[in-house]
């Protein structure tokens, strides 16, 4: 098995959006497989027909797509494979490794009550385990697996270490319900085996399931996959991540303006580390990712760290790719798309806009000077900066700019000279100039704006303020 190519899987239940914990589980599986030239598969665990919805499946697929987690082949529906799951239960029945149990709910409840009264284990022991088939009544039954009754099951976990569970703590798990439908535990094992999954990387809330699932692997004589149960994600307050901590669905993070590469980087660092590396690329993450870097205790979600990493990824992104990402962001928010002219202007200004922007929203806020149109109505703060004295100084600046050669060095000198002549610091003149050029106080530096806008547009905007 160790020579087999790595096959991992992500197996969400489509009962809601792709939440952040699920996204990280998918990412860890993707990184592990991609870094080893293996396969990353997707299975939709849609056996709960009441709670599973096509909309939720679509949201999961959309979330994975935005995160850039590509999977191999088609997504598999667990529900579509119910006949195969049942066939495995019938095979175990035929081989004497499972049995028909005719005990009713009332009998099971009575058994537990009596055991409780006697201070014994309430784990149900079916009287039908070794019964002669000739004594079987014509009544509804479930199919139970024959669990090992002595010894212990050791889950050799790559994150938690060896976890030992005494077999007398395991009951004869139901494989088929009385209506003949397979249970989730059976479906998972059969699917993982049939899909060739070599490594099961999932949340540690599934750790106890592993011992019960190993009974099925053992009974079928199948290879047990490598287990890696990862700690859950907690909110900043140390409690399990939930709605009260803010955004939960991956699509909400897209609409909040976080770049997908920043999100991948942040989620990889949430519970896994590679030395002191904080910022890294997908290629580095795939090359480095291994189980020994995963911590045992829950990771805490931290929006400040996410913003910081997002800003670093925006700063190094290719300008044209960034423009496409911004387009996707506006779409995710349901905002009006940019016009071809606005796109051209944004691309021209991108190298300046991306510096210091931690989200696409911040980047677009700074881009207003290129996205808006003349005359720029100043917002409240900008209007304050355009008082009578400042407007007078901008008037003095105009002829100097008309004659200056349009380079950063010259522009800085011209503006500094006018500020000095009025006994002002450069910043005091930069404020009204910013207000004139952008109509607001959030923008790139005035010199960056002047260079991007050019002489004619810069002078026109200053002239607009003169009334």
C-alpha cells in the first residue's frame, strides 16, 4: 500500500454552504495529494435526503472553485451508490460476518434500562448474534456487523498518534436499516475503498468513527487507509467556530474581498506550520505540507492574520490577474460590473493600488480617483480640506504644474516649493490636492495619482474646485 499513488478525498454533506472548517479539510487533502503527484477526489455525501439540497451542492462546488481547489474526475454522489453499499452488507451476511437482528426498539430500550439498573455497560448485545437462522421470525430486521469482542483496535493516526479503543466498547454496528437502506458508516467505507482512497484526512470529530469503520475494512479484508484526524477550528474566543464569529461560508469571504491565494495561505497556516514561514505560495505549500506539521490542539481563527496575508498576496499578484479577481469580487457581491474604460484605468493604476490594500474592497476604495467621473463631488472630509485658503494655494499651484515636466521628481519639487512659499508642510498641501484629484481622502499618494492621470486631467480636476 505504501507504494500506491496517494489518493485523498473531500466528502462534504450538502446541507448548507461550504464552511471554513470544511474548506480547510479540502485544502489539506488537496495539498497532500498535489504535493505527491496523487489524486484529490470529491464525494458528495447526500444520503440524508431530507437535508441534502442541490443548492447546497452547488454552493460547495462554487466554494471549491473560488478557492482554486481542483479535483480529479467527476464529483461522486454517495446516494447513487446505495445498491453497492447494500451489496457489501449482504456479502458480509453471506460470509457469517454480519447477522440479522430482529430486536425491536422497545427491546433495546428495555435492555439498556436493565443494564443501567445493574450498573453494567449499556452497549447493546443482540441475542440474535449467534442465533440459528431456523429460529428467525418473519419480521423486520436490521443487519449488524459482528464486532470483535475481545482485544483492542488501534487507530494509527498521523496527527493524534496511536489511539487505542477496547473492543468490548464497540457494539455490533448496524449496516442496513430495517427498510434495507445502508447506514452512513458503511457507505463511507465502501466509497473510500472503491475510490481507492489511501489517506483519510478529516476533522477529529470523526476519530471515534475510525474504530467502527475499521471493523468493516477488517471484515471485508480491505486495506485500511492512513488516518489523519485534524483538530477543529475555534473562534478568537477559543470556542468552536460558529455564526457568532462572523462569516462562515467560503463565499462570504469572497464577498468580503479576500483573495483566494491569501485564503489558501491562511487556511494552510490554521493548524499546520512549516517552521516560521507565514507567507508562501501554492507551490511551496504543496512541497512542504506533511502530517508532522499539523498541531494537535484546535487552531484559532484570526481575521487580522487573514487580512495581513491577503494584503501580501494582493501585493505580489500579477496586475491582469488582479483585475480578473476584482471582477469576480464585484460579481460575488452583486455589484455593477466595471465598464471597459474603468477596467483600463484600473489596470493602469494597479501597481499603485495594490500596495497596502488588504482586500479588494480597500483596493477599489483607493481606486475611486480612476473609477469615478468628473466633476468629483468631495465627500465630507475632502470638502473640509478644500477651504478658502487651500483653494487659493491650489490656484497658485496651477501655473507651476502647467509648465512642469511630468516626472515624479519634478512634481514633488514643484508642490514642495509652493507649500514652502505658503509656510506649509508638504502634507498640508497634499490634503487639498488629494481632495481635488479624488474627491475623498482615501487614495494613493498625490504624486502617484498625478502621474497616472496625466497633466491635462490633473489640471482639469484642480480647475473643477475653483468653481
